[in-house]
C-alpha cells in the first residue's frame, strides 16, 4: 500500500493530527513513508512534509491549551488545594518543561500531545516552546523516516523494537520516581 508517495497531503495530515492527540499511528506511517521513498529527493520531500505537519500541529495544540486556560481555570480552581497544585505545576513546567517538550517529540513517543496542551495551559514561553518543539520534531522526522529508508525490508520489526524501547524507558523512569517518593516517606 503506497500511502506516502501517491498522497503526500495524507502523510502531512497524519503528521498534523499526531501532536493534537489523534491516535492515528503517526510513527508507523512515517517509517512506512521512509521505506517507500525511492530516491533521496523523495526522502527529503517526505521529511519536509512530515516536519511541516508536525510543527503546525504543535502550534495549534499549544494555542488551544492557551485559549482554553481560562475555562479550565474557572472550572477547576474553585478549591484552595487545587489552586496551589495548579500554581506549583506551572512552576514545574516553566522550570523543566523545555526538556519535556524536546524529548516528548522523538524519544518518549505518545507524550507530545499532552505536553503541547500543558505547555499552552501553563503559559510556557511560546518562543521557547516553538524552538524546542521544532528541533525535536525535526529529529523525529529525520530519525524515523531514516529508519524506514535505511531498513526498507525489515522496518516493521524495528517499529516494534522502538515502541518497546519507549515503553521500557517510561517504566524505568516511573520506577525511579516511585523509589524516590518512597524514600521521602520512610514510614510507609
């Protein structure tokens, strides 16, 4: 099934919808498109289409998060404890959010959309967001398209390995966080 070369707008739509949180399996399509590119010119064209769609999706998701901040704040911040947690989470996002924006693009697959909305909601600097998201999305487009381009015949096996690697890293980080939190409360 030739999805990338015959319909580049379809590929751009998939890349656009991914940062918005639409579960279409963008990584699958991106690796598949890389494997189906016949020439280096096709390869760079596919990267440009994917990159454009991803960055547009990131900007739209950030804008939506920023736009709906007031509505969510009015609904959620009726209680003092929620207001305190909301403010402390904004501080965390503004302090460490850059790392989250950058790495959620290509390393921690599936976290890009929530990070986009949270960044907009917490009023993370748009300039920093754009630079970090665009550089991370560029790496995402290049890495996963290259995987398909280089490993044309065995890219399906590599896709399974990539997904398993992301899940393994997430579980490892979750375990480290749990151990850290347990050390803070030794009486539990």
